[in-house]
């Protein structure tokens, strides 16, 4: 377990949010991918911010009430997101998770976004590799 790295459990198939994206499109992306937030990047995939469901809810509620049009992600994103390295040990990240901490972490290598890791992915990996946990048995290749 100690040797398992963030790169082993991160998702790299979700397209990040680009600056200037309308919040309605951000919400669709969050819902389609079943994540609570995503990094916001520039054209070189440098992380500029992070947008969460909570950010979107508040902004869309206010803009709908006041008929202010469709806000963009730049208006609501958090501009100082916590990022982690793909080389970080999963156990170290798990020890840092707690109340009020992000549920989704952008994974950055050499200044560029390479993926995200979620609390759910960490929890799943801890359960899969945990001692004494009864996990589903899978058929092996040599079983008939």
C-alpha cells in the first residue's frame, strides 16, 4: 500500500474546464462525469482554478433570480486550488483528507494538469487493498 502512487488511482480521461466556459456547460460536464468539481485550465493545461458544484449552484441561483444571463466559470472559480503530484503516495494523501478538504484534487506534473484524483478513488483503493476486508472474488484465468 505504501508504494501505491496517485498516478495509479487518478483519472486522466476527464477533459478539464477551460476559462470562459459558460456555467451551464460546466454543470453538464460535472453531472456527466459524476464528479463534484473540476480544475480550470488554460490552453497549455496549466491549472488556473477549480470549480465545484457548490460554486455553480450559488452563481446560477443568483443569475437566474436577477435574470443576469449565463455566468462563466471565470466568475466563480476558486483561484488557489490545492494540487498534488502524481508521485505522491496514496497513503499520504489519505492521511491528509479530512473535513473541509477538497473532494477532488487536480494532479499536476511539470506545471501541467495530468489528471484528477477523488476521495472516492482513494476510499475505493483503501478498501480494495485493506487488511481483513472481505472483497468480492473474481474468477481467475485458470478456473474452468
